[in-house]
C-alpha cells in the first residue's frame, strides 16, 4: 500500500477500523428538513456568551446593564460593539472580558461554558448546569437530519464492516441513518442502533453481536459510544443533563467514565482509528491517544525490519481525514506520534493524512499539477471510501460465484464462470486506478446512484436493484447488503454485463447518451424492466423490454406496466436467484401504455435452465450474448420447450433423420 486512502479501505474491509467522529460530520445537518444553526459552534457560543457577558457586567458593576464608561481594551470594545463601550485602554491592554473575547475568537465552546458556570453559581450546582444545557438547546439535537456521510457509515455497518463508532457529538445522526437503511417492516430489534452513553448502557449493549440468518438481512449491531452524552437520553430523562460534558474542566479527564477510557485505549492499541470531522483539541481524547503512544515508545516493534519501515506496515496505524487543505495541530499530534514510534521519523506521519490534496478533484480550469484542489467535504470523502470498499466486496463475490459449486446459475449457464472472472478482473483493475486517482471514472457495475445532490447518499446501483427485487420497500435509502445476498448480486451483475455490449453499441449508434442504469425501470412486485435494442443485420431494432425478478411465484395483483409500444408482443421475464427446481407460474399479465391507452402484452417467465437447456448447447463464449438476445426477441420459442403437452405430442416432434 502506498496511500492512506488505500490503507483505510483495506482496514475497513478487514473489519479493523474504528471511526472517531467529531462535530465536522454534522456541520451541514438540517433539522426536520429545514436549515438550523443551533448545532453550529459559533451559534452555540453566541447563546452562552451573551448571558455570560451580561452576568459578568452585572456582577462587577453591581447594577443591571449600565456599562457605559467602563474601561475595556480596544480589542474587546471592537468585538462587543453592541454593548456600547465608549472608552478603552490601549490595544495591548488587558481587561476583565478579554478571556471571553479570546474564547469566542478561538471557537472554544468549552471555555465559554465554563465561564457561564462561574457567573451563574459555580460548576457544582446541578440546577445551574441544567440551565446551561437548556440554553444550548442540546435536547433539540435529537431532531437533526443525518448527512450523506452518516449514511455511508451506516451502509458499512449494514455490511458488517463497521460495528463500533466513538463520537464526541450529542446528536443521533448515526442511529437515525442506520435505522433508515432498514425497510419499514423490519423488526424493531434489528433496525435499532445502540447508543452507549453511561455504564448501564455499556453493560447492556457493548457485548451485542449479530445473528446471521440464511437469505435474510443480518442485523449487524451499530454501537455508538457517545462519550460526551446523548441528546436522545437527555430528552427522555432530564437528569441526564449532568452527563452532557461541555466545560473545559470536565473534558480534562474521563472521570467517572472509566468504561469509555478503557474501551478507547483498547481500540487505539488494536484497531485503525480514523478521524471523521474531528480536528479540535478534545483534551481527554487527545491525551488518551498520547498516553497509548507513550506506552508504545518504550518498545521496539518486533515486526519492523528497519527504522525506515512504512507506516502502512502497521496494523493499527491511525488515519486522519481533514476537509481543510492542511491538518490541525491535534491531528498532526496523532499521526506524527504514531510514526515516531513505528518508523523512527515523526514527519512520516503526513502519509496517514487524507485531505483535499490526496482525494479532492482539482478545478477544471487548473493549469498545472500544483494547482490547489477544491475543498473536501465529509460527504464526498465517505462516498469515495464507501464506493472503494463496495467494489472490493463485489470483486470478491464475483470470484466466489465463479466457482460452480458456490452459485446455482454458473452450473447452468455456459461460460458463466469465465465471464464472472473476466468481470471481476476488469472491476479490480478499475478499483486500483481509483485508489490512486480520485477523479478516475468508476467501472459501471460499481457505480453509485446519481441522486443529483452531493449531500444525499447514493446507494450502489446494484444495491438499489437488489433491494427492489427483494421487495424491501420504496424508501430511497433502504439497503440490502452484499454480504447477505451475494449470489443475487453476482447473478444480476452477470446478466447486465452480458447485455452491456448491446447498450454500449446502441448509445454509439443512436447517440442517446443513456447508460445501462438509465435503462432500468423499477416496476411493482419486485420486477425490473430493462430497455434493450436487439441488434439486427440492418442496425438496431426498436426498443423492447426484458423483465427481471427473483420470485419463483407470480403473485396476483396489478398487472405489470411497460413503456413498450409494440402491440400484441410477447416479452421475456428472467427469473434469477432461484434454485434448479422448476416453477409453475410461467406467464404474467402485462400491459403497454400508448397513445391509445392500454395494450395487453404477454410476459413469459423463464429461468436460466430454460434459456440454456442442455439439449441446445452454446457453441462458443461469443454466442452467450447471442443466445440471451434471441430469448429476449423470441421468448415463446423457449417457453414451448417447457410445455409438457407439446413435448409429448408425437405429431409435433421431428421425424428420425428429419430436419
């Protein structure tokens, strides 16, 4: 491995990554769909600072806000113009409100909160602290909307790759994102993430594990360790206010939260810690990291061949993600401290930083390689990470399915093994290019949904298709995990890749600009309609449809709808994801919508065994796509081979030696 991005992807796939989530990931969160700045640090400081400054003035002057004539320094007078300070000291002077100004300029919410407690009764009074929590509207954080980055972390949790997250945030974005990825009919016990915020919740949920059920969605537990308190618990139990950590003094040490300190130390020693929107000087977190690195500094790594070893040789190297062009001092402390122990050179820690210079796309008008890239957002970065991880999982699944004993359809479809292996090789080559260059275009089979808004998470197109076929509901973020339905993912990828050359040629000839995913239409009852253009000797025929589903039975209900305008046509429905056993429902009702209204269309339901029967062999690998397109154009020909009344009628059988 040569880059921190590649190292991070490998650690996630190996299930050895622990995100350390800070306020930066929720900076763009809305509240109930509307813009809200109540969780913005600047706005939170303003809420506390106004009351703190007024209380201090009242205390010092002995009367309400009559403050004219009070001498303050020039800097404070300029910073607090709304209070009407008239006289001032020189610019280098100090006054009794400089600490508040400096805290605001440094965006140090913890210091402003501590000053609030000084002026309103002291930090040991629970009622005063509860008043501070109410002033900051912490209980409202429970209604924040998850961002795209939260959903990408939730997708990784659904795959069972990330099941634990440590966060200093009070909001419930991670839990809400995880729950939104489940269909509405999912059991409550499966779709609820675990918020761990005190010793009781830790003892109850920290040991939870997943239970795998064949053919179902595995409920991998997402355990969110909220080391600074939880807004949901505060809303349900007002007494939790004392556990909402806000002041600088509270954050100096873990105090009664030894369960969190021990857990975090263990993870720092055994996993790859990746910071997500975390760049502030959080004392207890930074100090714990430094303590563990101090432990390491006294020993020499046994697996290290030389002092010039790469930081990527370690299994527990931390990774810092920064959305600014340069990392902060606390971020550099983390990576440089680790590098000093592992490689003997602290400056090598820069290799463990992922930021705009490593992954952001350069402006289109950039004229040189040294041009500064655009800023990097948490949503864009984690979309990049998730797509790279998903591609790795898909490559693994395609190669696994290429083994005949691992997937039912590969033993029926000729050359399916070779086709899957070739597709996996193409996808892996593209994945390697994307690991090195962020702007490299992804392979079409691994594309994410184009939702038109970078702030909304896009599922992989394959995941969206499989979730629809499994009838997981119509919600846009419902997720079906590749780890749970790998064979169905591989089978659908195989089908689309066989049809892909016809799509590509059609786009070249007709210049319609439609890719494969734009030709998929999601119909009712878990059916996907694919618009294809069968090639002919004179070019390409008119658009026609082929349907795909994974149900062995044709459920009654509203007929399928299609945009196909060919009157009286018969269309093929390929039933995937099944066993070798036959199914009885061979036909489905369908209608086409045209200018004259609805036109009946017969849909013939066939599986791979009917399209590729043993007595009708495929002569070469190149004939694989030809056979499939023939079945799409003439599905009745293959349907008749399954009709026992036709196969047993001797008058319809060819004579011996005849044609």
